[in-house]
C-alpha cells in the first residue's frame, strides 16, 4: 500500500512540475530566447517527466512489471540528464565567451575557446565558423586546428579533419593526443 501511494505521488508530482515547465519552454522557443535560458526550463521538464515515469514504473513493478526494466530506465535517464547538464554548461560557457568577444574584440585565443564551447554545446556550424575565424587571425594556433578537425570529424568530413589534424601535428609534433586523432581518422579513411 505504501509503495502504491509513493508511485501515485511521484506521478502527480512529476506532472505538476513538468507541465508548467513545458509551457514555459515552448513560450521561450517562440520568443527565441537564449539557449541557456531555455535549458533551465528544459531541466524542469526532464525532472518532472522522470518523476512521473518513475512513479508509473513503481506502480508497474508492484503489479508485475519487470524490475530490470525499471533499472534500465533509470540508467538511461541518468545518462540523458548528465548529457543535458554538460550541454547546458557548454552553452553557458559559450554565452559568456561571446559576451567577452563582444566586449574585448576578436582574438585567436578567444575565438578558439568560443569555438570549442560551441562544439561542446552541439552548435557545430557556429563552431566551424568561429574556429575558421580564429585561424584567420592566428594560423599557428595548435588548439584551433585540433578543434576544427574535431568539428569536421563530427560533421562527417574525415578528409578535412585529417588535414586539420596534420596541421596541428606540424605545430606540436610530440602531442600524443593528436597522434590518436590522426590514427582514428586514418582508419576511418582506410589509410592505416
């Protein structure tokens, strides 16, 4: 009886949290708010939905559903929450760096950092443009070549990624991380 009540409480609590947050999230999308503002409401939706589904799973477990399904759901949900938190953090970092670029002007270092955080936030087109601008200002920037290579790899352009990795390696031949990236791309291209 106590677990049934717990399951019902989780369902109701989750819906009470998720539904208003979802409404706010949709309104922010219509207003084209900044991504980090949207992510805060996204967390409320995710948290509420997970509480509601957890309650349903508690009820289902009590009435004969398989417990392993419940464990797998929690694990998958936890992975999504961690990924969403990482993305939200990356969006906050990118927003702060963009403000710094606006205030201090463009430099190869700032644009490289901004491009890195754009990539971490999943904003690959912005990352590519920003890293290309960084390299136009400072073509000898190891990290910008590395990060641009990563963007090219993420967007399915291994030839361009390999080219950027080779440029990065020429700037820092002893870097073992770049060797690893070159190996991965070379295998993908069937060259090693």
